[in-house]
């Protein structure tokens, strides 16, 4: 994977100051004065450079990156083809607004998305800036096509931070607390959470869909939207058969099946998209995060007749599909193809599962190791129960940061460690990061 990043950034973990170091502390003070206190921070450092599987902070500390900017830099930070695309495009055209004067990069990205997303039917796409924007526009498209109001979402879901997507998100703190009133016609039903509900896919499906049919009415449903693997909710992989059953129900009842692949998309789970694992072909798919190597870009891709059902001018936005971001996306997707990153994600997943399985045998606070490809979670609970341990992941993340490893927490109950390394990380670097996590766990709960 060395061809994926520049040779001048050593791929190693190295802590040379206290964490945070003096320059990071100085920036923290400036941040306190200038930046809203409402923004959180997963680690107390300030990045200066990054590439491959490392982040180097302003104090010269080199951290193993097991978060990838929350599944954004799947191809690594500053991947060569991404940088080349940005540089070339920035010298030619930075902005016109696609709705004022169009440009080829926007069309190229749409063509590529129509090609690589699940299904061989005629598709069309529209580009936006963020995952939340993509989700909102997917809802708009579904309502326009079906002429129905209701949107079905699931427990533990995360779809964004705007008013509509916040409504669709399941977790109150920090995403929804004090921000109401929320948008109407959003209905939440039980998800498939095998660890906690013990249900197979068909039974979990019937539990969810009966609520829809009895309380909302199938004839009122514009769309069912679900993350094929729930992200912020805790990397919850639904029981086999749950997603195909939802898709079939939508087909049978004239509703639009929308896959929110903002976090799972672009090789992260060991396939190009998480829907591919069960052969699910959504009517509409939303993408963002991993699409453009770190540049802000998102998309809604769907069946042509659905995407064309909106009146002219009904979709858009000033910056959506910015030409520089589009060039970055083409470089990012080309990198995924050239390096076969779906296969690399499977290799990373196998390595993580092997190491984490040993930890699960050693530590009875681990309730489950789960995930697909390079999207893996550890759920913590009190031994012998499913009572969450929300303080443990926070403590582990803090310990790991002190030792030069960036890890992220997640989960409706706050009891999840989620691992999302860049797909170009080396085996050696990944193993070192996991060893640091193991040592942190031993220090917190005892060997």
C-alpha cells in the first residue's frame, strides 16, 4: 500500500511530547477563545500532516489513525490521485455553480456513481455537500415520486444534524437535545440488533413492519431509509435477511427503499457498498464521507424515473458538486479501483477480528465483536449482562491517545469502540494500534 501516500511521511507511531503537546495546548486556548464551545473533540491534538495510516500533530507526534476522519479518508489522507486531481482542477475552474454553468467533472462523477452503485438498472445522480444534505434530498425525491408523506427510520439510526435528519436520527444527546421541535411525518420502528434482540432477520423484519402497517399505514409510506450497517448507533449489523425483506416490502407496497451508505460506502465493509453483501439493490442510495478522499461531496443516486420525478430547480445548491471536489472524487475512486480496496478492507477486517477475538476471550466486559471489512466495533457491557459500560470506551480512547493511537467511540448507549482505519494502512501499523488498545483495556479492567 506504500504507493497510496507520499514516501516522506514515516508510517510509524511516535510520541515525542506529552499529549497534548505545547503547540496543541496553545491552539486549544485559541480555539477556546474563537470557536464555539458546542463543537466536540475526540482527541486533544491538532493535526498538521497525515497520510497512509498516520496523523502527525503540530508537536511532531505521529499517531496511528484508526478513525479515518470517521470513514472519510478511506484512500488515506492526501492520496496522490486525489491531490493531483485537486491541483489540476483548481488551476482550471473552482466554481461556477453547476446550475449556472455546468462542467464536465460533475457529469463524470454522476456517471461513475451510476456505474458502481448496486443494480444494473438505469440510474441518475445529483451531487451535494454532505451526508445530511444527501439524506434530505433523498427524502424530497421519494416524496415527490410517491406523493406520500411518511418516512420510516429505525432505532439507533444516525442520518445527520439538520432539522429533518436530526429528526431521523435516533440518539438524543448530543444530536437532538434542546433542538426541537422536529420535522413531521418521520416514524421510528425497531431495528435488527442481534446482540440485544436475539431475533433472526425475518422475525425482526415482521416486528418492524407490523408497526408500520398498523400505526402508519403502508399506503402512506413514501420511503423506508436504513443504514445497511448502522454507524453512530454502534456498527450494528442486521441479522441476515432483514434488509432483503425490507427491500421487498417496499417494492410490494410502492415505497422507496433508501440505503444510507454515507458511512458504509466506498469499499469500507469489504464490498463497494454494504448493500452488496446481501445483494440488496436500493431504489435510492445516499453517499458521502469516503467519496472524495476528504473533500466535501455527497450524492443521491437512484432509479432514473425516481430521480427525474422532481420538478426542474427542485434539487440543487450553490456548492453541490463543486468541480474541485468532483476531481477529488474521481481520483479517490480511481485509487480504490487500482488498489482493489474492497479486498484490502477484507484483509484488514480479518486481521482486526483475529486480534479482537483473543481480547474477547480474555476480557468479559466485551459483549460482542462485530462488523464487516474494515468497519469493526467492540461493544462493552457488565459481565454476564447487556448493561452498557459507557465510561469504558471513553477511558480507552483517552489512554490510546496518550500512547499515539486515535480511536473513536460510538453507540446509542455510548458503549462502543469503533475501528475505521484508512484502507491503505499497513498490517504492521494496524497491529501496533490494536496492541495499544489491548494494553489500554488491560490497564482499565485488569489483565
